[in-house]
């Protein structure tokens, strides 16, 4: 399984999770079978709010899950339509969130958990 983590700077598994999917400068992808990481530059960083193109952002690399602090409705809808589940990150770095993910302790995000114009329950 390939798990994607939006980050501000790439420090491998020590990277802190970024607060919002669409505006993260990088994505660190962890392959939990191979125990490897790869970094993707956000190819959709300059999008207009609400117009995130998740596959463009991920440079068309397929992942199985996203673990993020916050995400907009358009992005979560696009990801879910491709069969990609989105989970709410816990405070901390990628390594800590991998452990929580593998233990089944991260909450799957739904439309009720999305950012709406940077107000409400959004973490950034």
C-alpha cells in the first residue's frame, strides 16, 4: 500500500504533516510493503482555492491513501472517486502517523471534515 503525506519540507519519515493537501509544497509517499519513501513536488500548487486537481498535484502518481491535516471538498471528492481514502493526520511526523495508520487509529475523513474557505474545522 502506498500512503501519501502532504509536507512542507521533505525530511523523509521525520517530515511533519502539512495542514492542507492542496497547498502542500511536497508529498512524501511511503510504501508499507517495500518500506521505502518517494517525494513528489506538488504540480498543482498554484491552483485557485476550491479548484484543486488531486492527480495533477500528485503528478499522476497513484496512491492508496492520503493522510493529511486538512483538505477541501473538491480534492476529497476527486480522491474518493478514484478509490483513494483520506485520513485525518494526528499531530506529529510521518513515522508517528504510519504507526497510527497501521494500528487503524486514524479517522477516515468525509465531506463533513473538509475545509470550507479556510473556516470552520479546518486545521490551517
